């Protein structure tokens, strides 16, 4: 984050289960930084507690002037980009939240890894690939195998069976993206437009599968991972 | 006249405790020990019924006989109750009428009375009625911020069996009053949460529960004899149709000036299916949460509660 010597800025700090994000607005421009949760302190070096609005799973554990849940922060952050957003889907490392803005309802999947970023991490780890690589390989699939298991662990066994049956790595990865997207789609209420946020939605293959299943307008902010940190800042101001 | 031995009568859901007392029994709601239980049953759908079933079968709950509410309210109890019965516990199956038929309920109460050895102390009906009146006063004090929601809940939920001892229970109703700020007034509907500190957790997040749906039913119904009990308990909302229950809820929520509703659902309980109907019919911001095993309120549930408070503060 560029140094702005001599000027004090409020910052939004989102410390989640896998990554920590910081946002500040300098002369109308959004500046941000992302790191692993264990390095969160690096993000706030030299920042006074009174200048921090925290959110995320560890919002109460980090220094802050005020804190806000990631559910509310997501609504404020998304509003910055899409003021008319009706449904927000936040796919994080350890949970997925579906926020129905109109009816003030939120559904959270935090019991089962099959609908969270951890699921796609299993897939990437199996192939010894990075998460962004599986997102790209998705588009090289010529056909998509059906992976029906809704349990993360069993889906991995099914994925191996499909590899043995002759599907390519790319095809099996695409199949897993569809299995994941189907799982997420069960949580999404009737709506025309969906805004996706969270680190996992940077996986283009998964987003493509979700778009194909839902057949709705899917919108994404330029950097979906920092929306909650931005929202914390906006909430306070 | 006092019996040398008072039979301890287990009950799996609301059964008129006044009748059990009148039949010289000591009612014991087997659900009351679940939230603090460390028992993790092997074969379960809903943890509430699975835990009491396992504890009964293993004789970890000491009772002389069991009343299973098999019709109305809890569906899993029908099977788990039979498992308890098969283990050798004298068991009676009690059925509420879905349509509120008073004569049917009266016949059920007579059958129950026979199972319990018939009425010996008819005055107990009035004793319990008087205590329930005090219970409604406690509920009202909570509504007016004179006592905390956790304290009110602790007492109201105990009205299902009145601790099996009317004198001891009467003394337990003596609560110190205070002044509690009633920000973010919410109703808690559905079955009671399986977490033993849920009301404290909500309170710590500045949500004041001013209505506990099911425990309120425990103080709402009474009668001076079997006929009056039948007349009143046939309006026990959990055993009736959703329309009946929703109509009651609408009036109660309005009366209590709630700003939002928390719908607690229990994993694998048929009441989970009611959520979408309750959401459609009750015109309040609503948070649905789901619990499974007993213990302290998990962090994920607290996150939902906190976010719900933020919703209420913005609306």
C-alpha cells in the first residue's frame, strides 16, 4: 500500500479464516493489500487502533475502533459497486454466506466443506496445482463428467473414479467446479442478479459453472476479496 | 394423606403437569437435562429426542414411568419413545388433537389418569394454576425490563414439570428485580435452543428476547379439573395447525412490540420445514438458526445473532 506520510486514514481491516485484507480510501481511490491471516499484523503496522474498523471472523480479536460483522460489511461493500444488489454470495475459505438484501435474510454454510473454498482447495491440492490454475484449466475441458456427491470427501473419491474412467484432469476439474456450483446454487433465493464476492470467486472456472447453472446475471466487483474490508470502512463512515 | 413413594413420571414434551401432580406423581421433563448433557448419541436424527432416549435406555435418567407425547408437537418422539418402552420402562403414549377437539383431548387425559393410577389430590390442579399465574407475571416483568430474559426463560421453561415439587418451585419464583434496557426486542420462536447459554449469548450481543414461544405455552394453559384442562390445552399451539399457531403468534408479537424474530430450528426436526411459512406469514425481520448438539452457543450462531442485531439497528 503506497505510503502517505503525514496523513491519517481510517482503514477497513477484514481478518478472515484464511486471509487478511486492508482497505483505505485515498483521494477517492480504493487502496488495498491482502495477506495470509497469520500475517495480519503486517497490514496495520503504524496504524492507530482508533483508525481501524474491523470485520471478519477475527474482528473482535484485532485492535479496532469499531467492528462490524462480515454480513453487514458485505452489504455496505457491495453497495459501493452495485447499489441495487439484491443477493450477495460471499464464498470464503471456510464458509459461504448468501445474503438476501431485500428480505434481510442470510444463510450461512459453515458445517460442510463442500460449499466452501476449502473444497476447491482439496481439488487443487490433489493435482498439486494452485487455486487460480484450476480455474483456468476448467476451460480446456471438452466434456464435463457428472459428479453427484454433495459431500466434499466423497466427491473427491468420485473425482478419482472419473479419472480412472478416462476423463482428463481438466474435465474432472470442470466437473468438480460444477458440483461445487450446484451446491452453492441450492442456497440462492429467486432473484435476477447475483453479486459474487470472496476469495474463491476469483476462480473463473467455478464462476462460469455457476453462471451456467443459475442462468442469471452474475456481477463481480473488480477485487472481490476486499469488499468486506471496504464495507467495514463504509459502514463506519 | 401422603404416599411413601411418589412415582417419578418422565415426559417427553408438554403433558399437563397438573394432572400428574393430581395423580400423586412427580413430573419430570426429560428435555430439561439435555442442554447441559455431554451425551453424544450414536443413532440420531434430532439430538433432543435421541439423547433422552439413550439416557432412558441406559437408565441414566431415573424415572418410574414415561409419558411420550406421540401425537402433536414432536414426531421423532414416537419412535424414540417406543425404544425407551422396549427397554422395559412402563410407557404411555399421549396424543393431542390436531383439530383442537376437546372431547378427544378429554378422553386422552382420562386414559393418562388411569395410567397414572387416577386422581388422588384434585387440589393440585388449582395449586398449579396459581403458580402458572405467577409464571405469567414473571413473563410480564421480563417484557417490561424488570428481569432479564435469561432469568425469565430459566423459570418459564421449568414450568413444564415445575421441578416435580410445587413447594420448591414456588420458592424458586422469588427473583430479584432490576432495570434492563430493552434495546432490540426480539421474539424467540420454535423449539427452545439446545444451547444452555443461548439467552445470555443473545443478551451479550444486545438482543433482548421478550418472548419465548414454547415456554410461554407452559404457563398459558391450566384448569381446575380434567374437563377444564382439556378445554384449555386443546389450544396448545404446537399441537395444532400452522394457521392456528401463526394467528396466535401474530397477536403475541404485536402485543410485545417485537422488532424482529429469531426462529430456532433443531437439526432433523420436522419443525424446520415450517420456516418458509413462518417467514412468509410473520411480517418481521427474521433470523433462522439451526442447532444440533447441546453445549454452549457456537461462535457461528453468535455471528448470525450479531449480524441480526446490526440489521435491526439499521431498520
